[in-house]
């Protein structure tokens, strides 16, 4: 591991992380902690919507995941499944079984402390040196985007369970794109993409775009959309992330006008989120 020198601050133009990402990680961790601190004494037992976990289990998973990311950023080897969604789910359950804390207050502190530890460790890395992660080797910048994506997904779950405002916004969602674009081929659902050949341009409303091509079931992504896509999808940023992480269903989002599809094959738009399995 190459140690950085010169006092560069994470999140600045010359730092390891893209501009704004460190602040988004720190702010999201703080927002999740604030949500957890509103829980009643028995709040840890509340069910999380669309999940088999309780609030206490989801918060414990976040604390463990932030610790895992901090360790990876520090250069420690932490085997955790084989990168497939199923193996990651199994690793999550094993880790939870070995970790007894379920109280929202202490878990809130762990989530913020370990996010801070990640930021301190990642700034010491060479930006060009990949990091071994549960989803393969990622650059430090993409690893930071991965951490933010993971916190936003589970933070949304906790806010929903505790009836509090969620912490997703357009800027934070844009900062998840480096990870989302990199991860999509790795989490494609083999059954959903089998035999499919199509190209997609995905555009966040008032934000960036990216492209996805599927050629006979093989998925490729890029940060530029294809020149002549079969289907163009325009989506509100928060809706995009919730769809991508499997937190909402496509049709209600389309009915509310938060996602639109057009092109030679517009019927592919509602199918697009189901091509992937959230890790």
C-alpha cells in the first residue's frame, strides 16, 4: 500500500475520493445515527419493510459493514462470500449471528465511528491501487461509492421502519453511480438476462447518464450512454437508487411519473431494474 503525503484532504479535487463523497459518507452516517436515536426502547424489534430483519438487525449489519469497509480501506484481507448476491446474504447472516448488539443507541455510535475510520484509512491509499472487496477488486474511489450506496439503502430501510424522513437526495445518489455502474455486470440475474440483447441509456433527471448493453445475456456498462439505445430511461435520482436496490417496484414509480421510458423498445424500461439482484 502506498501512503499518501502532502496533507491532501479526502473529498477535495486532489484527494483519493471524488469531490463531495467524503462529506456524503459522513453526512449519511450521521443521518442514520440520528434516525436510530429516535427509536423507542423496544424499537430494535420493529420489522424492516421488505426484509426479514428487524431494526436492530439492520442497524447491526450496517455497523458490521462499515467496519468491514474500514478494514478493507486499511489494507486488511476480509473474506466475505464469493461476490454473488446469494453468498453475500449468507455471509451477512453468519456475521449477524456472531454479533450480539441490537440496541439502536450503541449501534448509531458504531456506524458513525466506523464511517470515520473508513475515511481516515482510504485517504492513505494510492488512488490507482485496487482494493479487494466482496464484489471483486475496486478502486478506492469506487469502494467509497460502494460504502455510500450501502448506507443509503439500509438507512432508507431504517427511516421507513421508524417512520422518519430518509436521507437520500439527488447529490448523494449521483455519488453512488461509480459503484452502481461497476457493480451491475457482477449482480446481473442470470435468469433475467438470459437470451436478452438490448441497449439502455439511463439518465438521472438533471444529472448524469450511463449506458448498459446486454448481448445474449452478457452485461456491460459504461459511464457514457450508447449512441442509439433500444430504450432510454429517464428517472428521478432517488427513485433510480431505490429501484436499483430493490426497495420499490417499477410500476408505481412509473405511474407517479418518476421514471419514463422511450425508444425502439420502450417496454424494456419496467423490465430493466429486474435484470439485477441487489447484493
